[in-house]
C-alpha cells in the first residue's frame, strides 16, 4: 500500500493523515467543506477542527473525491450519520476491492445499523476494517504514544493494514471481531455524556467510577447481543476507549455532558461548536437498538431521554439512583 485516501478532515481525520505520513504513505485528505480544504492547502493548519497542529507538506488536501481514485486504502473518518451518503459518493471514484477502514464511531439513526453494515450495503465489494480505541486527535497528531484496535475479518489483510499504519508511537493491535470493535466505539460516546453530567453536577469521583463500571456492563451486554465478543469489549476499543473518553474534558462528548450537568440547555451547550459529539446523535439509536435486542441499558436510555428533552438531568439522575437493587453480574 502506497496511497491512502482519508475521507473526512475533522480532528480525527487530520490526525490520521499525520499518522499515515509518518508511516511513509502518500496521503490525500478529503474535506467535505471546500473552505476547510482550501485553508489546509494554503496554511497547512486546520484551525476549525484541530488548531495548533501543523499539517505535513506530504498531505494533499482536496474537496474533490475524484482525487482519491488512486488510493490503495480508504480511511473513512466522516461522522457516522453522514457515512452512508459519503460512501455512496466515494464509490463512484474508487475501484472494486479497495479496503475501507471505518474510523467513525456510532449507530446510524433510523436503520440502527453499524458502520460495517452500512459499508456492506453501499460498497459490497470493499473489504472492511475497523479502527477504534483510546485516541485523542490532538495527541495522536503530535506523535504522542497511542494504542488502538484494528479489526479485520481477513487475517492477511489485517496484518497488511496494521503494518501499513504502524509507527513507533501508533500501535494497532489486531482483532477479527469487527462487531465488538464497533459496539465499543458507539456506546462509549453515549456513556461519556453521562460521565460529563456527573462531573458538571459535582457528584464526585465515586459516582464517576461507578458510572464507568456500570456503563461498561451495558456496553458489553449490547456488544455481545449484536454478535461481538466480551473479550473484545474488555480491550482497547471498549474499556480502553471508555476510560479515556469518560475521564477528560478533551472529549467532545464528555465536555458536552459537563455543560448539561452545569445546567446549560442543549442549544447553549452546542453553541459555536463545529466538531460533532457522536454521542449526541448515537444516543437515540443506541437506545432503540438495545430495545430491539431486549438488552437493558439504563444509563444509555437516560442519556437518550435527556438529549431528546423527555426528562431533565435531575430526573434522569433520580431515576438511575432509585432503580431496584440487583446482583452485579
């Protein structure tokens, strides 16, 4: 693999473009917004989504998907709710058999499908992989150490992808459990909103730790019900990502939860923000998916109810704390 097309020039897409350059790959970085591509090309910075990080000269920004036609690998980093439309547009320009590594975390609203299911519908000939794990874009872009899960059903392709992306500070760990990797990434963003509320309300570190642990139980139940493996969820793409996202205001999802916990309305909390907090759009889909599968996810259900305006934060907290006592497992 020599040429990588990175689809999506948000914070994570920009960071992954830098990873690819360090790995010795040629990179074409596609931005949905022409002005973002123009700014990247002219200033070598992405002030809208990843300020303070200089883009390598080897990255070629573009707003034209046709420029990705020569790519040997596609990293799909657009938001989950835009993945279907973006892949459909991309399919007009790439050849059959080009692997697509899904780097967005979420469940599609309406269809309740994971991103691998969306890819299979839109580009059925594209081999799929999933990249997920504890990774803040700014840290990865600056070359700080990071370990992630790279899930691929084809072990030969998985090894090739891992070696193509690996650098001394970016370590992919292989798995063949795509569903587990996706489930962890989708659910952790919803749980991060809840942990942010705990932080914003000043409920203490004990409550925070308890919420992460019970949230992890929900993530595991849902992932297994979808067909994933519990041990996958106990790895980087599940527990690892959950701990990171729920423990730092750098997380867009947690910071949004903090604002809600401090009493801001959803509109106030979102004002002026361009980056997507995937937990906000995934929460209703995760709640609906859990209901379809008969999986109990009280924390995710509470988050979905709050962002939908069905209950307020105080009622959500009271409902969770007044649930009947039960065995831990």
